[in-house]
């Protein structure tokens, strides 16, 4: 029976394979020692790939970038990202008349996508009851689509051709696959640094999509072992240049050993959590050790202004966000802790000078017990606030057994792992408090 089913689906898979082979050939893409797995339509290594071995290279003029002209471009021309989304939509609508048809046809279909934008309202509502993240940005994409649709005459492109499903699909592809590029400072005709998109610079950056890049696995740099040769790094050693321009082609090379038969992977400087928050993507296992703490403080307005003056939070934002990890607390959190301990006053000018003086004397990395105590208090308050509205970890663990629906299970796994990350940070700071108290006690005891 299994063999019979394979015979039924095999011609379709073979058709995809032939189309992709034709696309690779017509686009002048050069493959390294990799090949396509006929079932998954993903790359796999045909032999062991070592560091700097070629995965594939593609002519620069066969990538998608917003500088190219295309039909209806003026209606999508809000930003570099929107222009790229529009280009992908138009290429999809052209169907087999597009030179990119075989590649676009190999991309995930909307029903196969597992990012939050493609959750049903019921699944999304269930997910948000459990998740520590609020994902408040989810409504922004729909608003952008409605703005484009309002300006685009139906006589040019009717709603059957361009609807939210198509726009949502293209936006998810761009969010998860687009690269940011900078021009070479010494030669503006060439691309300089190329990396996956960054939430902070995405709208204003130069973007391009490299066909077939989505067939590779992307992992956060904190889970990879960087190379040792200085020429592989920019000023930031955490950012590995896995894509570079050679002549008129872009080359994608391996960063570490990839065993034969394995899916090639490349490392990016963003952590998993940043992918999750910005792209709406979920991973079943939270690999990164970082933790994003969002706090809306119960401060008087003058203390909030003091926080702004000391760059604890972006100005005019009343939500304070701290990226934390198991090795060190965020410097802004240390300053926030000092502000949290201040008594309410009409003016905090003297306290501001004192905080700046202490920072200069102590240095940015010296943490005091009071910082950990305030952090501990904030975490407990956050957990209490979270527990009122969300399901408990024990409820999630109990419910996940026996669930077969992929999206529902993925949402549950993410919520469970997010709670584990939170609890891990709770334990981490508890240990640091005890360590600091013990150190202070020993110091004080030695004086007697």
C-alpha cells in the first residue's frame, strides 16, 4: 500500500525536481557538493562539506531586489520591504510566465506555513492564552494590506488576484528569507556586508531575496562555533559573513562541517527569540539562552523621564524591554533597578548625577545585590501578572499529550519552552542573589 501511494505522488515530486533543475540551469546557479532531496525539496550534502566549501552561487541579477521595475510597483512603494513583497506577489501572479515560476512553486504554500500569521483565529486565540509573548504587531500586516488594496484600482488588479492570503504569504516569505545588504564603502557598485534581515533596520534597509536560500537551515550564532580566521569576521565577531559577492555572483559557503546527507545550515547573528518575535515564526525547542523581559513600570512620570534621560528605554515608550542571558544582566536593567529604588520626588537631578557618577566609578559590569533583588522582584511581579491571564506550565504539559494537529502542538510546545526560559531566569537570579549576599557577608565578617 505504501509503495502504491509513493507511485501516485512520485510523478508530482519528479515534476518539481525537473522544474527546479530547469530553473537552476536557466538561472545559471552553480551548486557545490549539494543536491536536492526529491521528497523534501531541500538541499542535502552529497559529501562532507568543510568550512568555506561552496554550497551554491547565483548571479546577482537573478536575485529579487526592490530596485527592479515591475508592473504595479508604484502601489507597493512604501518601503524597501513593501516593494520586495510586491515584486514577489506579481511574479506569483504571472505563474508559469515568470522566469521564477519553478522556484516560487517550490516554496511553502499558505496552508503549509507555520508562522503565527497563518494560524486560524481559533488557533491564535488559544496560543495567546498560553504564550508569554503578546505578539501585538500581528495586526499591522493586515492594516498595510488594506492600505495597498484601497489605493490599487480593481480595474488593474481585482481582489480575486490580489487578496490578503496572497499578500500574507508573500510577506511571510520576505520576513523569513530576505537579506539585508550594505554597499561596499570602497566600491558602491558592489555589495558589502550581507546578513539576514534585522527587525531594527528592516524597513529602511536595502533588501534582496536570494532564491534557494530558504532551502538552508538558519541557526542563531550562539548555537554555532564561529571560525577562527580573522578575515571571516566584520567588526562584530558574532556576525559571520556566510554570503559574499565574487564578481557578479553571490556565493553561499559552509561555516562549519556539514556531514554527508545532512541539510546544510548557515548561522546568523540573530537569536531564535528575535526570529520569533519579528517573523511570527515558532520553533518547537527554545535553543537560545536569552530572555526578553518587558516591563511597564509603576513609576511616577519624573522617574520615567529619568529612565529616558539615562537611555534605559527608547524615548516616549512606556514599555521597558531588557534582553537578558545567563551570563550577565543588562546594563540598562542595572540602571532601571537603581531608579526603581528611589523614593518619589518632584525632581531627580541629584539622583541622576549620582547614578552617572557611580557608573563611572564602578564600571558598567559591576553588579550590586540591590540590582538582583529588584530584578527578582520584577520577575515575581511579572510572573504573577502572567499567571492571572495565562495557562500554567502544568496545564500545558498535561494538554500536549495526544495532540496531533501540527499548529496547535507547535503553539503548545513554544508556550511550554517560553515558560521554561522564564523559570530558568528566575532560578539564575536567585543563585546570583545568594552568591552576592555570601560575598558581602564574607567581606563584612573579615573586618571584625
